[in-house]
């Protein structure tokens, strides 16, 4: 525990130092990066130790604020979430050192690094806090620091819009959480997690719904996701990586913690979570398919993956409600494993997108193309990350999802209503997987393959070593975590056991390690087979030099880059099919002449939930508020009338 | 003696009604002054035995409300060039009806609030009615000056209640309260001067620029 | 022997897979009244292609060159978990069919990326359609296998096919029939056969799979053709396992029967291809949704049984 | 000590009218504020040393001015706030002297009130507020609160133009009328105690609470509530507040919001204490809770689409007064939250008003729509502006956060679901409404206006704001033990 606390302190000191040195951007940057790296190393060590030994650590001190106490606890669950925090933050800091170089002199780098370190520190606080006031302090500082980072390029209107939506969503969520903790609060004394009272009936249901919305607003599942596709692309890419990779997981963590306070769970809770998870993973993948900007694709993919995690949680809860602990244990372990996996590959992908943005100047898919030639490393890493995100073996994405599938089959082959949950979970997972594959093939293919679609992106350049090194590390970790999944199962199960008790945790390790070993084995076999095929191909070529030619375009002599399939044309069959859900806006050419000279066609993905629900709701509320604005119309007489009428009413009513 | 006090109270209520129907500004000012004088004399009438301190205090009130305030307000009226009429926002019959409604409500409230240890009946209804009459003056008349008058009527109502009750108060408190009222009227008078200078007249309809009303920006 | 057998089965599958396209072609030729290609034509083609020097587009990168090999490797790995004649595959574990589905996904991923790498309008089109159909085919396939898992009470392919007996056909014929139909439709779509696709025309705008590989040549094309054969084998043997539950205890007999069933499936494909016209492209998703409905129905029957 | 606390600003105020030299007068203001703060600190220190049983008046005696923990708390806020305000005022007045005002909205030139009047009224205002916090007699309390109204009216009318006159007039009339009702309430309170001979002395009332006449006490509370509630700015009696706050100079707005509203709240708390002692806690609490929530709702509705940033801050004050009222009404632990909220809100809001003065100096407009990219023109001001937003909306660590949390917990614990739900919903609306404004003003590109000179950020205006924000932050991060016990003692005395 001292190690984690000291790493938090290092981060805070780094933040302060970066702020003090803001007049010297390079020094401020050095302070930020080095403190982040040092803190990450210390924190990673501490978290790994807890995970390996399984012994929770704790720290407690009095805190002179009402309801507060400085109680920290590092149990396996917290440690399991802390690993990606420190891992990704450390790597993102290194990446950021390269990424932000281009902004030196134009942007306040000292402030950016202070905010970044504060963000990391506050996430560490969130995962280790065992007191509601402390937790909320970490939670809100996390929101505030990331808000500043979202507004890093505040001269762009969409960044300000994103900042507003993000802040408003965060504020609403935080209020829910205050109510949630108030419900659990003991009769007196500080609101330590250990002293929370048990709830039942309506109070428990209220607490569950508050936690689900409050934490859900941070986790970003549908329909509480609207801030996510706005905010994540707006932030600098290393921050997007941290936000998408770990920050939204604080919502998942919170939900898991909250559920641990509220056991036993009624069945409908499980179904609710399951349904939200299914909606989120399907919707996230579908919306990712319709986006035109690389980082937005990734943001929607984050929604999808949070949905997968939620789906697994819901499956586990439903199973647990029916006494199928083995099933639940598998699902929970799968959920946690996916938390780790997602942070690895999503971090990698956002860094890749950042390199594109950095090298080509834009991340608009319709302007990109052919980057694999100019940015070979980035292309390789991004495509590897894509494969991981599509849960393709041998990468890590598959291992986590496999556990969830396994859980769903356990329930399928079992009897009772849990079977239905299993079927639905598996089906949602499979469908989302296919959609996600389409989305990633589209994004990666359009950005990196073929020919550049715009002149300005033809001169793209590869990212520097500071940016590539963290990406290589993450890609290697993605592969390693895929091949060594059985090793990760133990910690994941221990984390689940720490949250939900032994029956829902430890059993998973015994039950799933066999199939997981096979998965690793087949991953290795796949690699071996690939090597064999490659060798055979090399043998067949026998040293002959392949000939070069233009792309065969079915006889057309002068193919041009503009004839390539673009991102929107690639997804058009699918997005058309799902148009009722996607409601993309389009402009279609009307051809009226025999020899039309030019025609243009454009589609635009819209933020369906935001535009169709939140915006009208907000407009309705604003309209109502404007109606009420008549009350403050400026006439003194009427103002005094308010006083008389109220007084009269009070006297008549209360006397 | 109590009968006399009760007669005075009836007179006060009649003054309220008169205020509701009077259209002339100067009459209004004089009615308020008369009401103030009556209110100031009420403790002497109801008290029974003579106390020098009470007499002194009553004298101060009578001077203030009977002489100083009318003089101040009439001067303000002349200086600001306000017209002779009170310019009500509602018709006079409506004013009277509202006034009567206030009396009914006040008497109901008075029945709910029996005062202990006082021989004078109708104290609570009369003072409440006067307060509401003051509010009527403020809310249904346009001119700034009538609003000051309304404030004074409210003050009268409160005095009727307080002075008739013999709530024993330290002299300093009573003087402080009196001073406050005096300063309030004085400051309001100054403000009226400023208003007439800035706006050319003292119709408060002009005084409604500060507003949050988003007229026409909703319901579309 | 128990270690060698699965390996031998695996090698047999690798060796026999290129037969299936030949069988289909012969059936089609029969219906058309022609003699047709030799059954072993694909073997000759593969040999010929492996000796050729490939031609690469100047647009293409390493992705294009790695694509066919990666795709073939994925399919080879997928075959590792495929039971042969209802017997255990080399790799057999709970949930192995998920691995199978995702390995097919990996193969598709590699092929599609390679197609996009050429920058050709046609190959992009094919890639787009391939991904589109996968979105519909995958859930149908998955749901079918889930139903099978439910029917057999096992979560591994070997387990579920092992538990499949003629008895189950007697009890739950509708379920198995629906599943067979569903799998068959998925087979047609995934292997780009009529009515989803037409493997004979290479230059039509209706093309899906074949147009994606237009630019490949030499050993790369060999990889792709061989991979396609493996994929066909994979689906055909799944269908064979359902249609023909194990009967005898003899390995040799079982294998022979199984082979017959696989070839029969191929022949059925040929028949369908001969008697049906290709669907309009927009209708293909509906066909796959039908498969999905079949699978779902089968599952519902099975769960309420 | 108490006498010195009141007499010092009184004398200084009288003196200020006579001093001719501007610099000397400003020094007088600053020194008086500092001395007053020192005296206050000594008083608080004396209380802390004396412990919980410390009292300034003989239990049976008739002290007019004396301090109990509740009064002491509000004295501390007032004095601290005035110290910051005087620091601000000195540099503000110097700036106004240099280039007297051009109207921000319409561009006409206007005059300012004589500086001597302004400073004198400021000091007398302090004297009146000090007397309010010290008053032990309900009649005296009333007189002093009315005095604050009358003394602050000239302060609001510092800029001599139409709109500030309108605001002053409304302030004067609405508050005077409201306060008159409070006098009626005080008299009712006296009437309720006639039989028991309780008088209007607070100690006497508390001691004889059991013998008070209940219907009259209820009437007294309602009149006092409406009266002081008008002054406190609870909806629907708040109508004067946005006007006065937006038209007064920033320093006056800060004092109005941070100190004056609290004084009125103190009046309500005194009445609440008597009611609680007489066993009418539920009745009084119900009224406070209802209007507290209504104030939050009103503030939220007017926050959306607000066009003037000083008015926005004023509505935020209404919101916080609502929270204070809600906390006081819920009672129990929430009273502590309300008092902590009073302290934090005063500091944070005063800091925000100070900053708004700097914003106005930088941009020469109060219209939100016309302020963009403040970061470009005045980076320090912008940073403070944003910090103030986070603190006032209750982002931890901040005293405001703790007070909201405590109040909310009390509402939830009491099983008041609808109350808690409504409270949360409108708090969220308020947060969103304010966030929009602050983001729009602080960030973005800024087009320099014609003939605009670079803006030198006035440290005299920003320093008090920064200091107050730091204090609010500190309140949320580490509540000093003495303040904690003062708050507890005040809460216990307030709710009894």
C-alpha cells in the first residue's frame, strides 16, 4: 500500500512541478513524463504483488472532513484494475512526450502534463479509495482533469461541445453517486466502504439503479454513452488512450464494487445489466461502422467493449441469481479479463490513431489511404491492434471473450432460465463480433491500405521512436496476453472473488483453465502454421523476384485513387440495412441529364441518441425554463405580489 | 376606554377602504398621514393609564407620520412632477373588492390567532387588513410614490399591532425601528428624485428594463 | 495410436479437401450435359500455380502478400478443431467451436485486408460485401452450433457430435433438419456458391469472394484456392456430422461413410448450383436471415423440449 | 470586544465621510477591515480557548449584543469577506478614478457616486452586519437587518445610471416591504410570549419556549420566514436579487451575496431555533425545506439560457440559499452541512464576483454571448473563473461539495425520496447550465475588438479571489478542528 500511495504522491508532485515549470515547456514535459513513468513502475509493482500473493493491503488515517476518512484498500479487485492504469498511463506518458512535441509553443504543455498526471493519480485514488468522500474526490478530480485535457484544443468548436457534454454527463453521474453513497451510509461516522449498511427491497433497487446510471455514465454504455464519442476524439491521443483504455473502466469498477455492496442480486438486475450490455455491444459496433473519423470509430468500439464487459456481468448476475455459481464465476472472470485486454488493445489503437493524426494531419477516413507505405510500423501495429479488438486469435481479445462464451455455454447446456441468458449473451457477443470486425477492417483498410485519397495525406510521415516504442510494447503485450491467457485467469478470478466472494471467483480458475490452455495452444499452433505456410510460399517462390504492375482493374487502363472504395462505400450495404437505427444523413445525387458532368454524394453519421433523445429533451427543458422566465419580467408590482400571495397562502395553509 | 380604541380601529379600517378608492395622490398622502397619527395615538387610548415614556414615543410617531412624511412625500411629488392621479392598474371597484377580500381573510386569520391578555378586539384583523391594504397600494398602482405610501401603510398596520399589544421593548429597540423607518422613507424619497431625473417621470412601468424574460423565444 | 489417429484424420482432410470443388463441377457439368473438368482439376491447378511467379501491384504492400498465407494458416488451424467422422479432432475442448468461428473470422480478416490493399474499386466492393454477409452468417452459424450444443449437452464439437446418435434423429428430427438447412445455407454463402454468389464469373459487379482475389497470382492464389477448398470441406463435414450420426464402432467404416456424406454434401451444392439462379444481391442478407431463423427455431425447439 | 467590533466600523464609516483625501480614505478602509478581522479572530480564538461552554453574556441578563457560536460563525464569514472586499475595493476604486465608467451595455458615459459616500456606506454596512451577527434581541436584529438594506442601497447605486437606479429601487422597496413583514413576525413572537413573559430577547425566548403560544408562534415564524427570506433571496421572494447583483459593482455584489444574505439567514435560523425549542421543528423545517427546494428549482430554470454572467452568479446564490434553507429545514446532520455551505458559498461566491469584476474590466461587457476566449485576453482571470466554477458547483475537494453531500445524505436518510430526487435533478440542470456558460466564456478563439489595448490583469482584484478559492479548497480538503467544533456548536445551537 505505501508503494501505491507513494506513486500517487509522485504523480501529484509531478503535476505540481509541471505546473510550476509551465514557462519552460520542455522541462515541464520532462517533469510530467518522468514522474508518470516512475509512479507507474512503483504502482505496477505494488499491484502485481497483491495480485500474485492475493493478500490485500490497506491504509487508514483520520481525515478531518465530515463523513470522510483517508481509508485506502488495495484488494485483488483494485489491484486488477490498477495494473492497466499504471501500465497504460506510463506508456501513454512516453508516447505523449513524442506526441505533444508538435504543440510546443502553441499550447500550454505544463498545464497539459499537470492535468495528465492528476488524471492518473485520481484514477489510482478511485481504485484504492475505501471511503465515499475520498472516492468521490478522486472521481471528480478525474473528471475535472480529463475535462481540461478534452479542451486541449479548445479553439475547435467541437472540442468545446465535447467538453460541455462530458462535463454535464460527469456532473449528473457524480450526483447519482452521491445519492447512491447516501443510501448506503451508516447511521453515523465516516462513510467507509467497510461500514456500509446492507439494503433490501426498494432501497436496494434504488441503490442499484443509481449505481448503474451513475457509474454507467462514466463507463459509457448505451444509452448513457453520448459524451464518449465526443470527448475521446477531442483529447490528445495519448489521453484518449488513457481515457478509453482505463478511465471508462472506473465506471465498470464502480459498478462491480457497488454490486459487491448490494448482494444478493434479484434476478431482474442481472437481466437489466445483460440487456444494457447487449444493446451497448451491438450498438457500439454498429455505430463504429458508420463513423468517418478514426478516433470516433475507436470511441464507439470502446462502447462496444464496455458493453461486452457489462454483458458478462449481467450473465454472471443472472446465473448467480439462479444458483449457477460456476457459470457466474466464468462470466465474471471473463468480464475482468476483458477489462484488462481492452485497455491493452484500445490503448494501442488510440496511439495508432494518434500517430496517423500526427503523421498525416487528419484522421478523417475519407482523406486517408495508403499509409502502410509511409508509416509501416504504425500500420502493422494498428492492424495487430485491430485484430485484437476483433477478438481474433491469437491476440488477447479472444481470450476474454472466450471465457464469456464459455460461461454462456455452461448456462446453455444447463437447465433453467439462465439458459436463455446464456443464449442471448452468446448471440449478442457473436453478432457484435462480426460487426466489429467489419468496422475495424473498414477503418484499418481505408486508412492504411490502397492509395491516399487526398493530396495532403500523401506526404504523411512515420511517428518517432518515443511514440512507436510504447505501441510496440502494447502490441507485444496484446499477443502475450493472448498466448498466456491461462496465467491471467488466476488473478482475474481472484479479483472476482475479492468482489463477490469465493464461490463466484476461485471456481472459475479450475473450470476454465483447461479450455484456456487449449486456446493458448491453438494460438501457438496458428503461429506455427503461419510460419509453415510462409516457409512453403518462400520455397515455392524459390528466390524468383515477383513482377510489379499496376492494380488489375478489370481492364480499365487508368485507375485513380478516387476510384477506390472509400470508408462510407465500404460500409454502405450494412449501414443501409441498419438505417432505421443509424439514421445517417445523406445527400444523394439526382441525375437528370444524359451526360452528367459532376455529381456528389455524401453521408454523415449522426449521434443518434444525442440528436434523437438528449437534444430534444434538453430543448424541451430549455423551452420550459424560458416559459418560466416570464416570472422575472421586471415589474416591481408583480414581484411584491409574489410575496403577498405566498404569505397569504402560507398563512391560510399552515395556520 | 376600550370602546374608544375599538372605534379607532374601525376608523383605521375605513381609512384602508378610503385609500383603495381615492384617485388623488395628495389625498392619498393625507390619508396615510391620518392613519399614521391614529395608529400612533392608539396606545394612549387603549393603555388606560398615562405613561410619560409612551406619551413621548407616541408624540414622536405622530410628528413623524403626521408631519414629516407627508411633507417629504408632497415635496417629492411636486419635485418629480408627478401627476395628480394615482393611476391604478385595476379599476377602483376592483380595488375595493380586493380590499374587502383582504378584510375577510384577515378576520379569518384573526380568529385563528387569539391574542392573550389584551382587551382590545379586532387588533389582529385590523393590522393584517392594513398590511394587505398597503400591499394593494403597492401592487396595483403605477407610481413610485404610491409604492412608498403602500410601504407606509404596511408600517402603520404593524404599528397598530405592536403598539396596541404593549409588548414591552427596550427603548433603544423602538427608537432603532423608528429610525429605520424614517431613513427608509428618506432614502426612498431620494431615490424618487433620482428616478424622476433619470426617467423624466416616476411611473414604474419604465423601471422594468432589468428582466430575464425571454419573450417570444419559447413554444416553437 | 490414439495420438496418430486424429493426426491422420487431419492430414486426410487436408489431402481430400480439393476434391470437393471437383465434385461440384462434375455435378454441374452433368446437369449441363457436359463432360466437365477432371475431378482432380484443383490439384493440377494448385501445382501449376505454386510454380508460377507472382505479379504484385505497385500499390500493394506487405499486407497484400501476407494476406493469403495468413488466411490459409487460419483455415489450417480451424481444421485442427474439426471432428472427423464424429471423432475427436487433434484439438478438442469446451467451446472449441468459438475458436473455429473466430479462426474463420481471422481468415476473412486477412483476405479482406489484402483485397483493400490493392486499392482497386472492384476488390473493395468484394471486401465490403464479404464483411456484410459475414455479419449475417456468423450469428446464424453460431446459433446453430449453440443449438447443437444444447442438443448434445456438450460444449465441444467432438462432444456434441459424439453425443449425436440416430436416436436423436428419431426424437428431434425437426431440430436437426432445421440445423442442416441452416448450415447448408451458411455453407453456400460462406463459400461463395450460388445463390449467394457465382464462382464462375470473375468480372461481374455481383461478385463477392472471387473479385477480392483478382489481383492475386502464383503461390498466393494457390493459397487462396486451397483455403477455399478447406473451408468448403469444413462446412461440408459439419453437415455430414449432423446428417450422419455415427453408427458403427469401426473407424474405417465410419470414415468411409463420413467421406461419402461429405462428398454428398458437395454434390448437393452442385445440384443447387445447377437448378437455381443467383439471388439478387440485396436478397442475400434475407437468405442468411432465413438461416438465422432456422437456427433460432431449432434452438427454441430444443430448449422447450 | 463586541462593542469594539461594532463601534470600530461605525466610527470609521463616519470618519470616511469627512476625509477628503482619496488615498487616506482607502487606507482607512483597509485598516479598519484588517483591524475588524483581527478583533474577530481574537473573538473566535477566545471562544475556541474557552471551549464549548463559552458565552459572552450572563445567562439571565439582558445583553443586547453578544456572541453565541452561531453569531460568531457568521461574524467570522462577514469579517473575512469584508477584508477581501476592502482589498478589492481599494484597487477597484483607484481604477474607477483613473478612467470612470463608460456603460458596458449602451456606451453612454455615467458618473460614479462620490467615493467618500461609497466608502462610508461600505464601512457602516459592515457595522450593521456585525451588529446583526451580535444581536441578542429579535427587535434589534430586525432593526439591524433593515439598516443593512438601507446602507447597502447607496452602494448598489454607485454607478449612476438608469439600470443601477432601477435595481436599487427594486432592492430598496422589495427588501423594505419584506423586512416589514419580519417586524410583524417579531411582534407576533412577542405576542406569543406575552403569557409566558418571554419578551423578545433570544435567550429569554429559548428559555421560555415551552410556554409560547403555538398558533401565534407559527404565525410569527411564517412572517419572519417570508420577511427574512425576502432578504435572503429565497424564491419566490428573490426577484430583487439578480437585478441588484448584476448592477452593483462587483465588490458590492460579493458582499451582498457572501455576507448580507447570510445575515438574513441568521435571522431565519434564530426563528427556527425558537420554533425547535417550542417543539415546532417539523412545522418550521417543512416550510424551510419546501422553499429551499423551490429556490433550487427556480435557480435552475433561470440558469438555463442565462445571458448575463453576473445575473448567472446571482441565480447561483439563490440556489445556494435554497440549499442552506433545505439543510436547515432537514435538521439533524444537515444543519451542519448548511452552515458549512454558508461558509463555503460565501467565500466561493465572493471570489467569483471578484473575478467577474476582472472579467468585466477585461471585456467591458456583462453579456455572456460577447465573452469568448477569455483565456487569450486574461489567462489568470480565466483560470480563476474556471476554478471558481468548479468550486461553486461542488467539485471536491471543496467545502461546497461536502455541504451538498451532507445535506443530500440527510435527505436520503430521512427517506425523503422525492425531495432528494428533485434536488438532484435540478442540481444537475444547474451544473449543466453553468458549465455551458463557463466553457463558452473561458475557451475558444477570441477576435480582438477595434482599438482594444492589451489587458493588464489587476492583481488587486484577483488576489482576494485566489485567496478565497484556496480557502474553499482547504475547507474541502482539511476542515480545521476549531472550525469543525465551531460549526458543530453553531449547528447544535441553531437547531437545538
